[in-house]
C-alpha cells in the first residue's frame, strides 16, 4: 500500500504534485536575455556619450592622444564593445545564479559591485595623467553601476512568481 500523500490526483487538489520538494524557480529566459541585450546597448552608448563629454567638453585626453578629436580613436569603439560584452557576460552570470543559487539577486549584486570596484581601481595602476585616471575610473564606475542596476531590475522581472504552490 502506498502513502496517499504522494499519489497526486488532479481531481483532488488536497495533495499538490511537489509535496515535500522545494518549489523550482521559474525564469522567463526570453525576458532575461532581452533585458541583457538592452543593457549591453545602453552600456555601449554610455561609453560613447561619456567619452565625447570627457574629451570634448572637459578637454581630458582619455583613451587617445589629445589631437585625436572628440570621439577619440578606435579605442573608444573597443571600449564600447567591451562594455557591451561585460553586460552580456553579467547577463549569463545572472541566469546561472537565478537557476542555481539561493538569494540570486544578492549574490549578483555583490559580484557586480566587486567587479566594478576592480574596474575603478585599475586606472590608478596605469601610467597616465591624474585627470585621465580619474576620468577613466569615473567612467568605469558609471558603467558598472548602470549594468548592475539595470540587470537587477531585469533579473527581478524575469523571475516568475509562481513559486508558492499556485498562489
């Protein structure tokens, strides 16, 4: 004779099918990756706008010599592509954390903030003018915070709330 608690009968909703097992997380993968791609586009455009502001308005030579113009050089494009790549990599990390970790958004926020801290400190270890170091560190901070906050919203929205037995 079997235990009736483990025999699920659709006509008798008294015993849910997952009784005794933790609810599985449900993630809207399409929404997650659409938000990740949007975040990547915003990060790339943020780099271009910030470099044009720093070089054109503030007159600080960042990522290229002074005579390279407001946009700079191909390094500006490379920096924008790298920012977009970082956003997509963060999206992949977020997906893994949503599928496998308890409190995934907490872990994601800490990982992103620590990576942002590394990106902010890094320019100060290089040989450049102090104003260029400060401008690059500030740009890295803004990009890191933008990626972290946008993907936090995306990750929260991508989690389906059907985790508690049909409520």
